[in-house]
C-alpha cells in the first residue's frame, strides 16, 4: 500500500482565463471518473489530470484560491456541494 501524507495532496496548481474578475459569481466544477479529475470554470474545461501517483479511492476534498503576491483579492465561497452519481 502506498503511503500518503496526512492532510491534503496538491494535484495541480495554476490559473485560468475562464475566471471572471470583479464582483461576479464564478462556478467551479470538479468531476472525478476513475483516475481522471477534470476541472471546469464557468462551464469551460480548464484542466484534466490523470492520477497515477495516489490512486485515491476515498477521502476528503478541499478548495482554495489565491492570487499573485502583488495582486490581493477577496474570495468568498458561497457553497460547496459534493455528490456521487
């Protein structure tokens, strides 16, 4: 069995032009099918990764947002929904 460190494991880090700036609502969707994890921003697929390192079968999720050091932002999450088909 593979050892996984406690806490969260970063799978990807980056930005997207699909994110709307200003005081508007953005919708983020993550879809996990098998070992593929796809991220959508406002209905646009922005990233897909294939996890061959961790092979998670269950666990917790997390969501975060940040900006470059010289570009402060105020981010609020209205809700997070996790569902299983």
